[in-house]
C-alpha cells in the first residue's frame, strides 16, 4: 500500500491550514473561549467551511456536497482538530 499523500491531498491540507489560520482563528479570538460562540460567528465559520466543501463533504458533488473521499475529509478535519478549532465549533 502507498501511504504517500497525493498532490491534490497536500493542496487540500494546505488550504485547510490556511483557512484555519486566516479565517477561523480570527473569529474565535474575537470571542471568549469559555462561552458558546454566537450565531453570527458560527455562520461566519460555516461559510468558510463551505468554501472547502466540508459542510457536506461525503455528499456527492452532483447533490451539492463536497464529494470528498473519507481519507480526504479526514486530512482536512485533522487540521481543524490540530488547531483545536473544531472543539469550539462542534
């Protein structure tokens, strides 16, 4: 088996890292970490998720989803969890 990340997967990981650093973390920093995020912040974050097709990742692209394979979705989620972003959003 080949466990090497493909060029497309590396691009997805890079995009997810960049999204977390530039779009998600600033939203989180504007709010108290001990409080639930307000609806406006959640909508802002989910709109960013939608840009990477991770709001409905396993749904086929023809049905409006991301059409991502499970491994690809896992690589993206890994970036969210590594930065502890998802814990605030989930």
